[in-house]
C-alpha cells in the first residue's frame, strides 16, 4: 500500500512540473525553450529570429486532433532485448547476420501485430562491441521493398553509411555486407535510410552499444531503453498507416508508447538507492520524449558520443528523435515506487501535448536504502575543441504548403534540390541553423560530431526549437574512409522524407 501511495504522489508532482516543461509556442522568453535540457542545448543565448517571419500559424489551427493514447497499467514484463550471436571466434571481430523481414510481434501481451523486423524482433538485436572491434554485419533484405541500414552516430567509412548518397538500396531478396571499426564508446542505433518514415515505423530499428573497459563506470552494467511509439488500431492492434494533415505536418505520433518494443509501464523491483544505468534512445518517428523520474534521482552520464566530462544532475531531460542519453536512476526511499516518465513537451503548435506516459516503474523493496551512488567527478577529458575555420554557414529550416502538399525546406529548397555543401576533410566549421518555422526540428549530421556553441559535449543530433537559432561546429575528422558524401536532415522522419534532407561533400 505504501508503494502505491508514493506512486500517486509522484505523479502529481510530475504534473505540477509539466507547466515548466512544455512551453507555449508564443512564449518568446529567450532561454525558456532551452530549459528542457540536452535537446535544446545551444539555444540559450542565441538571438531569436523574427517570430512572424515566413510562416502562417493559421495553417496549423485546423489540424485534426492527435489520437488518444491507449490506457497503460503497470505490468511485469521483460525489459531486456536479445543480443546478436557473434559468428566469429576472433575476440576483436563481431560478425553477425541481420535479416529484415515481416514478423508478428506482441507490442501488447496477447495481441499480435504484423511488423517489419530485424531478426524477428522489435527492436532488432542489440549490437554490442568494444572500442577497436571490427564489426561485420551480413545483411539480407526479405522485405517487399528495397532498404539500407544506417548506423546512426557511428563514425563509419562513407561507403558503409547506408544512404542513397553512397549505395544503391538493397533489393528484396538481396544481401549487402556492412563492415566498419568501432571508434567511439557510447550508445548509437541502426535503422533504414530508405522511406525511413515508413520503414522505421514498421519496426526497423535497433540499439548499438560500444563499450570501453578503461572508462570510469565501465563496471556499472547498463540496460538499453529504446523508446518509440506506434499508431495501432485499438481493437485489432494492427499498425494504422492512415495519413491525415496532422501526420503530414507533424510526423506520425502513435497512440502506444513502446519501451524496447513492449507496451510502456514495465515494472521492475529494485532496492532503494540501487543505481540503474539506462542507455536511452529516441527511435520514434516524430514523438519527443520529455523525461522525468519522480520519486527517483537521475544523473546524466553521457549523450550522443559517450560519456560527458562530468555527471550532470537532472530533473528532466528532453530526448529528441535520434538522440541518446546515458543516465543513472535510483529510487530515493524504500517501499516506494518511482517511475521514468515521458511528460508533454510542445514541439509545435499543440503537437507533443499528449498525456504523460510512465515508461518504466521502479518499485523499491522495503530493504533499507543503499548508500548514495557517487559517480567519479570526472568521467572523461575532452580534447581542446578544434578551431572553426572559414565563413560560418547559415542553414534555414522552413516549411511551405503548396495546395495539399507540405514541403520541408533547407535554404528554400527541398531534397533533392538542395545544393550539396562542400567541406574540407580535417576542418571544423560553424553552422548557424535558423529555424524559421514554428515547429521544432531535430537536426542530425551523419558521420561526424559537432559541438553546440558554448558547450563541451559532442553531438550528432540536436533540437532546433521553433523560431530559434542554434549554432553548431561540426568537425570533419580526417579518418580513413571519411571522404565523400554525408547526409544531414531533420530526424522527424516525415520531415526528412518531405524534403528536409541534404548532403555535405567532404573532401
Ligand atoms: Cu538516424 Cu539519417 O539518420
Ligand atoms: Cu523537422
């Protein structure tokens, strides 16, 4: 009973804080949008652009309502995702087989949903390796359409990046071998780069964990939490691919939030104070995850590119599409239930303001609390940032409605008509990303990391809040195979496929 009361109490606490978290679109106080943490890093201090430039808010006023969320009760489930079988005896090589095909899964226990899956599960198996390992993936496409695999955040050679810029898509029945060396420790993920708005939503995504035994906290085991959502028919649980104006404009948000391919709300038992380390990936097509852990203490250890310089205490964390976070969470008191929750965050006019969802419940036993977890004060030392050279570039993100069609634009054009940028191998640049639209766009660069202005954390995906400018410094490191064509795009997959995707040619 005590546990239950605590859970109820924590929920109302979270609700109180929601006001501070989701910010209204006409709320123009500088910094406010950026308060949500990681996702909006770099926004604070940047001058906001003219909030009325080039945009007609009225176009959004008529959008159909978001689908109501399916009710979720806490349930006892399995959090773990299967790993691959390593087919190679060599300790420094991870060699695996990956097949994309139709499968039936149970997003909701007892209810079957037909999906597209990697090796039969959603998410696909976790690809685990150590820094320096050679990774070989024998990929076979058994889907009814062509596909590729992109290794999001992994510094692969250009030919292995899985985009239309570097390979022709793998046809149904065909195979392709991906091979690369793991250069960075951290949490990454894999997903198709062909019709990604459809293919990822069908179930094609999986986690990548690269470990480095010499890092601090290497002995603290981690659990992967792949967050996503799907729109299912509430009666049959079949995937619902209906497209309306809201979907076209905002990307598809589902009515069922998934944690590791299962209905959210999985409960597990812990001892108070026991640190649980989660590597969290936002693999959703369009849903942002505003994360809070009422009843627990949360520390962020890492982001897109492995460990931070120092652990960061957190009340809330915004994880936009494609972004990752490595966090430690522990329940504060015995006999209480804490939860990791997704709270509303308004990413566009009204979008994202759906109900709060409990992702994972952590129910503390009545045993006394363990001593407070103390991570080392320094997790990693960042090398001095390379100085940016050349004239800063400006990338303007916008949208345009022509008749029934919405196009998402970079510098006034939509893919494939956006001129390719040219950059120099080994150089760092300054990219000013100006969001002229009223909706947030999570910006992702392939193959390289960037430093948000004034920050000391390398990232590959960052939120560009509506009507705001975020400046980032990409570093085009001259590693083997880095020369060539790399994509950058909005990671709301409907926006990328709707035009907001382009290439940078690095030579
Ligand atoms: Cu995660 Cu181009 O993508
Ligand atoms: Cu976008």
